[in-house]
């Protein structure tokens, strides 16, 4: 949270638990938050505001599953939470480590999957498009998409026009006639391609858009459970999703009930019980009841 041009961190009650003393700060991820002090020191703090790591690389990502990507002299590598370099900066691009210890790297425009020790998993034959999600990575061959496992074996044949990564056991696919559906981790079509546009499943629901650009939600059977009537919707997060009506944003729950009226522009998804919202150019935070824990200046609607 920014106050007097400095950043700190608030709790669910809107009270500062880490006072605003940093020039730059990012959200906590994997137990650590990236900060830059007023003295120009860059590093990571823990929840008790201890500066546990200092790093002076040109770029360091947030930590994910115990590791962070860093950039040095134009190349990227990997560090652990002790600040130790576990993969030297030799790749053009490095992705985050997944829960199984694998990551996506890029060398001269070609993508490969390596483990956290730097060993290569896939050695060619496919064009690689994604890191591992739920044990599978998206690949392409002869213009069709499929998936490999963590051994580099093709487990879902390259037969679909387009695929996207797995989320909650399902992957989005598109058919030759540009309709969207879903397959399971065995490659079976479980929701027939029928949607004008669709998105990944989050918390058991997936967004979809019709040909008139109206958004709604389906469940894992493909049934429309929240009617496509919104200008825009975001993914569900902590049981609530952003909706947009007449260019203003609010929130609905999983039954479709409006929990927070659409009055913001914009509104973010909920994280740790709070969502960041903007009203009249001023930012604030609300809880899941729609109550302000940090109110924007000038807000007087409730």
C-alpha cells in the first residue's frame, strides 16, 4: 500500500503491519516480498519485515516454489531463497519453477524444459509452447498441438488445432471451425467445442464470451451457470469474480449474486481477503463483504 510516496503492507483490517518505508515494493509471494529501501538497497523481506536477502541484479522475479529468476548481463538464471545461484545466467529467458521442480527456458528463440538442477527434459522433435502445468507441457508438431509429460514423452497426440495449458484438470482447445471446448489429462474431449471464446477454469468455473461480446461462466460439465450478460468478467478468486457493467466494475459470487455493486474502474481480484479498487483515480481496498478497509478519497456511495 502506498502512502506519502512510500510503500508498506496492510492486513485485512486495513492497518499497516509493515510501515510504509520503501521506495518500491511488490506483493508477498512464497513468503517473501521484493523491496527497495530509501537508501537504494534492493532485496526481499519476510512477514516480520526482516531484510533476509539483498540482490543487486538488474532484475529479480518474485519467488515461486522456492526459486526466483534473475537477470545478469542480458542472460537469465535461477536463485534459491538463500540467495544461492542454482542455475547460472546462461539462458535468454527463464520461467518460474513449477511445483514438480521443472521450468521453461529459451535459447536463441527455441524453448526447452529443464529441471531445477539444469538437466534438459525435452531434447527436440517438438515446438515447445509452455511450462508444465499439472504435469503436462504444451507442444506442437506439424501445425497441431498436444502434450508431453515430465519425461519428455508425448502423452496427448498432436492433433488439435490449438491447445492451452491445463488448469484444474482441464485444458482449453479450439476446433478447426474456431469453436472452444475442453479436454482432460487423458486427451479425451469432456466439453465439446461450442463456445465463441472460452478461458481456463478457476475455482471450478470458466469464463466464456459469446459472439456479441457478452461474458458469463460455465461449470466443469460445460453448463452455463452464470448467464452471459456482462461487458466483462474476471476469473473467480476466493469465491468472487469481477464483473463489468457500463464500464464500471464490481463483484459477484459463484451463484451469480452481486456482492459489490459495479462502481469502480478498475477492480482487481481478491487476494488474502482483500481486493484493490479504484474510484475517481484514487486507490483503496475492500474486503469480501464490500466494506472498505482503506477508503479512496472522495468515495461517498456507501
